[in-house]
């Protein structure tokens, strides 16, 4: 039976209606409550009669249910045991504090919905469908998918560690949104606000109005797709300032990463280092960028929260220049780099510079990449950034100078003066 072929009520006085998600439903005090599958209308009616008084009194019957035996594991116990295991992974560096904080938030959503004492092994597809329906409407498909994935991870860990006897049946509704839905949301956002990358003209405007760590960080973002976290963790010895090479695995994935740093980027990093204050923490003394208080421009706290001063500085600059749009952030520099560098048609070199994973068989056999390919990609993006079109003569000219003048027009003026 499909969701478009909803059954009629078994009899006229039946108090529930058939919801498109496959369950019998009743709206009580403005909220939808689900009581069982279409095929089991008698059981759904009995569940409704058992719980309706408590719901009308303002209580959630699911939170009043107790575990069926002393040996059964409640939802709260499952979440606590799972978080203990994830916290051990966080302490050993296997996952980041932010990743652990996300797990903790997902577990809180589970406990808030099902209650602390519901037996985890008794949960059925209808329960998970109700959980999915309870998600806030403000959650987009990406956030919804991430939450579902983390919740399933908790139950999968519990089953594999024999905390619960088996993995529950999540049912057809408790799934990550299809990629087509995510693409449609992205297309809708682009139709309303445009793409999230920057144009060369926009970036030149940001760079001309910036100095210190912001200018250097923006250059690193467009030079090789650096994110705010990469900028915050960058240390003096990570870059060979003589040859211009950065060669360090990406911390997030431990994938090798190597790229050529432009002369302009190296100069901006040196300028930022000359302006930085004394590090508040001695361990941060080798960082290239520090805030005015001597802290890293990006840091992840033990609680999983993030302090991102470089991202905030770019956001402020974009608002000043009227370049801000929903969804545009420091990571948009990485999007811009990928877009522009991809036009070199050397995606292998682009992936190597960005630290992207490559699961292909070619990557297994590939033992390295020629430096000239990485230089060519870096120079292509550099030419894209600083090549401008003269409004007077239409000629394209390359210049990194803020005080730019068209050479063709100047030569024409000199010729006219000499004649």
C-alpha cells in the first residue's frame, strides 16, 4: 500500500485518521500523535485510548514508560554508554571535540523525544517515523540527514557492542533525505541568492581593503582552498618561505596535501606575523596568525564550540562591501578555488592541493605528482585573480598592484604625446 492510497476509517466513529506516513494519527492540543500502522487499526485504537488522557493532561506517555526488565537498556542508558565510548575516541584524537558535540546533541534529541526510560530494544519503525516527524521545520535536508546518520550510528554501536540484542527496524521513513532533495534545495537557494563562490573582482575588493591576518588568510583561501581552521592552525615551519611549498597532511582526514604558495601570499603572511602580538599560550607561539589578545584566529574548545575570528572578520568585510549573501562564509574561498582551479583540467593536481581523498584505483597506483603540475594550477588561479579588463580599450591586463593602470592605454598616450 502506498502513501497516496490511504485507507478509509474502519467505521464512522473511529477517532483516528490515516496519515500519509503509514500510521493512524490524531491531532491533540495542536500536535500530531501517532498510534500505529494502517494495517493494525485495532491496536492503534487501543494505544490511543490508553494514552489520550495523559496527552490531554500535558504529559507524554512515551516518557512515562519504564524498561521492561532490569536487564533491558533504556534509551538514556544507551546514549550515555555511546557517548562514553565517543568521548574516549575524542580523548585519543580519533574524533574532534566538534564531532563529539554533534553526537551529544543528537543523543539529547533522542532522549527528549523518547524519554529516559523507554526500552531501546522495543522501539519500532512507527516510533522512528514519529521521531522524524518531530524534527523542526527549520532543519534543512543536510542537517536532517546528518542527525539521522548520527542517531543510527548510536544504535549501530549499541548493537555491535551487544548493549542491545539487535539493531532496531528504523523503517522506511527514518532515512537520510535523497540527494535529489538536497540538489533541489541548493538550486532554489542559488536561484534566489546566486552561487556561494566569489568573483575575481569581489576578491580584489576584499584584499584591497584588508591587511594583517585577514588579508593573508583570504590569500591562502584562494591560493589553495585553505579553510578558517587551516589558517588558525598554520605554523611558521609548515611553509618553506624560500621555495614556496606547503607540504603537510590535512588534519581533518590525514590525506597528503602539497601546494605552491604564491609570492604575494608569503609576503602577506610575513606582514601578518610582524603585526601579531605575543601569544597568550606558549604552545601557540609558532602560529602564523593570532588575535589581538594573543589567541589563535581559529580554535576548537574542549566543549566542541568553535571560536573563529578570521571567519567573522571576513563576514564583516563582506557586509561593508555589500558582498554578503546567505550561506557565503570563509569556506566560500575553498569553493571558489575548486571552481577556478578545475578549469585547468588537471583535477588530480587540484585534489592534491586541496587535500581531497581519491578512492579510485589510479590513486592506489599513483606514487606522486610532478611539482610543475601543482605550480601550473596555482599560477592559473593567480592569473584569474589579478587579470583585469580595461574599461577604456577592452584589453586584459595582469597586475597585482592596487593602483592598477592599463599598459595598453598608457602606451597609446605615450605615442600620442611623442607624435
